[in-house]
């Protein structure tokens, strides 16, 4: 049985995790951490890690500052961490990498297994089509999302650019530029509206054909499922920095 601590338990993803984990038999929630102390059902919630009396794998769906706090607490106390917050700066990411020398840190801006399969497919498409096809990414999310472009869109773009040896320049806005699209541009467009959970399209646009890779999340449950899988995956691993690529490759090896 794997013990889980949820940071951001009062939020929408926290509630989704409570529901998902409550239906499982291989893990349980022992505590939550959020803006103020309280309870979620029978789960005690603490206002910070300093007050936390128990141990377990930390799943963080909070904020950039919360993600760093979780990783640093995990490093100081030997607790594995699954960091799911988005909008982290380079300094925040560096703090996670530093913490990973002392405890397992699993990092992904999108915990959906399907999205990460999409990223792998985008890498392969770039290898085959990238030299002759223009590439555009379109992401859509609900109107409450703070960061744009989404962390997932940047994950996709970074995977494509790594496959292309860094030749692409990310372009987020063309309204002030009156010129043809550059061959080295990788366009990233953001849409915010309603209750869209998360949609990502990757377009490979050739002279006479378009190849579209697409993923749509129907509920936040897909992200909760991925986070739980990640927590179970790293629970007994050595200190290090792990990603969804490691989890997917592990599943392929095991299966």
C-alpha cells in the first residue's frame, strides 16, 4: 500500500485525485496540504509542510511556488514527489533538479498518458516530415487557466525542436508582423474558453496535405490517473529526475 500526500487538495485536481485514489486498493491518501488547515472527508489537511506529521509520496497540483516547496520538503525528508504544476520558471525547474539528487522527482506538465503518447508521435512525425512540412501547435483550455501557452504545448514544441536539432523558433503572435511565415517558425496558438479541459493539435502542413495529431481530455480524471501511476512508479525508486517518458518505457518493458 502506497501512502499519498496531495498538495492542492482543495482544488479541482485535488478533488479528482481524492475520487480516483478512493476507488483503488494499492494506495491511500494520508494527508493533504493546502492554503489552510481543515479536512476533506476523513483526510486531514495541513496549511504547510512544516505542520505535516506523516510521510508518503507527494503529488503536487498547486502552483510554481508550491511545486518548489514540495520538492524541497521531499528532498529534506526523503519523500518522492510527483510535480504536476504548470507555469514553472527556469529557476523553479532548476530547484526541482537540485532536489532530485536527494529524492525521486517525477516531473510532467501534463500527466495524461495519452498526451505523452502524442508527444512521442510528434517526435516521430518530425523525424519523417519536419524538413518539408510547416509545424503548428494549437492548444485549448478553460477560461480559468492562467498560463499561455500551456505547459503541454511547450512540452510538445520542445520535443519537436529537440528532434529537429533546435532549428525552430517559437512564434506566439503574428499580429504585428507583415511577412511570410518563416521556414524555421514553429507556431503556438492558445485558445481560452468555457470549461475546455484540455485539447492539443499538432499540425504538419505540407504543400498538398496536412497531417494532424490530436488529443482531447474528456475530464480531469485522465490527469489524476497519470499522477497516481507516476506516484506508484517512483515510490521505491532511487533519487533522480524522472519523466513520463521513463514511465511509458517502463510500461513497454514490463508488458
